[in-house]
C-alpha cells in the first residue's frame, strides 16, 4: 500500500467523524474500521467519503486490484490500482487493533504511551 493511498484512507475516515479524540483513540478507530467494518467488495473511497458501491468493474482489470480509492486530482483514477494484497493488509489492521485493544484498560491510558508502544 502506498503512503498516498493510506493518507487518503485516513483523511476520508477523519472527515466522516464529527469530532477527533486523542491520536491513540483515532488510531484504534482507523484500525477497527478498515480491519473489521470496511468491505471493499461493496464500498469505495472517494472525496465525498465512503460510497456504498462496489469498485467500478473496469477498475478490476487484470491486476487483481481489491480496493478503489479515488485519486483527488483525477477522480476517475484508482489511486490503489496497483494494490493486490488489500485482504492481507486488512488482516494486519485487525491483528494490530486486537493487540492495541488489549491495552485499552491497562495502565497505558494516554495516547502518547499508546503511540510510543506502536512505534516500538
């Protein structure tokens, strides 16, 4: 996954939220959403937010693309067109969410500590 696609995914998620909590809490929400709730078979990511429609058929092509993220500069272009392992990335989002959630009720209550744990 390119950093550009990841930034578009996170910014779309943040723009759909009414308020932003601590960075640690937002990290958990992003991991939860893209790991468990987001279904790339029925949803696309656009400048308008999450669209309940599958990736346009012509975008699948022979590359095996599993995700449609509209390029903000050219909305008809899939910024994630070269990503063929989105299911594996989703699994990593789930695993990371589960690991961090285990610490949610522990002594690691500040977002700074959670972020430091993430970076280790």
